[in-house]
């Protein structure tokens, strides 16, 4: 039973890997209209460029150093709940 469930999961992962685009620029023409419209593609491209340039985004706490982010995560109760559940 475990082998069957595992093989179904692995097969499903390959299906999703083949269908989900890894970038808004690499959409096939058949899928481009169904997934993202032109405005969404421009927004995704801008966010990807901002992220690659290291510019802060509109996210709360943007511009923090790595250690400050680790400190924020250590104070987050949801992180501790997930850790205790696992």
C-alpha cells in the first residue's frame, strides 16, 4: 500500500512539474490567457526584477538583515505551533 501511495505521489509531482510554469515569461501560448492576463504578467515581471535587484518590496519588514529576519521568525508564535505539531 505504501509503495502504491508513494508512486501515485511521485507521478502527480511530475504532472504538476510539467503543467505549472516556473516563470510568467515561459507560458505556452495556449496557457497564457488562462493563467495570467497581460497586467498580471507585467506585475509578476516587475516583482521578479525587484527581487533580483535586492530592492525592498511592499512586504512588512522589508529591508531587514538576515539575522533580524531570523529573530522575527523566532518570535512568531505560528512558527512555534508548527514546530510543536511536527
